[in-house]
């Protein structure tokens, strides 16, 4: 009888690589958003003012939603989170983060496609 050595190939768990990729994407996204916001705050404050002015209806809509549909004890707690300044800044940063993450993810997928990686 022939003795056959069965070699099993062990691929690294796909989940770990996907998870590490998402962590790296998150770290780069945070860094880029921080740099863009710092640049806008330092050199283009008028651009931030313009964006905040455009986000005023969204903030007002959120405030109306809270005033209309939330119980009285919750209204007080939520009002502080959606004041004119904080609400607009938060919405802007969320939109900026989503845009940067989508751009970085798309760039990564494009590079992966161009260089033929699996």
C-alpha cells in the first residue's frame, strides 16, 4: 500500500482580512475627514458657513420632528443635540464622512480591479 501524504491547504480566514480592511478604511476615513474639516475651519470658514446655511432646513425639520412626536421628557434631552450650530455641524460631518468613505472605498475597489487582485 502506498502511503499518501495528504496536504491540506489552509487559507487565512476571509473574515479577518475583511475586518482588518474595514478597520484600515475607518482609520483613513477619520484621518481624512479630520484634515478636511481642519482645513475648512482654518482657511475656508465662509464655505462652512455656506454649507451650514444650506443645512438649516434639515436642522429645523429635525427640531420640528422632535417637538411633534417625542414625549415631553425626551424633548428636553434631544433639543440640545440639534441646536442650530451643533445640529448643522453634526449633519455636515456625517455627510462628509460618508462621502470620504465612499470615495476611499471606490478608489480601493478601482485599484483592486486595475491591478487584478482577487
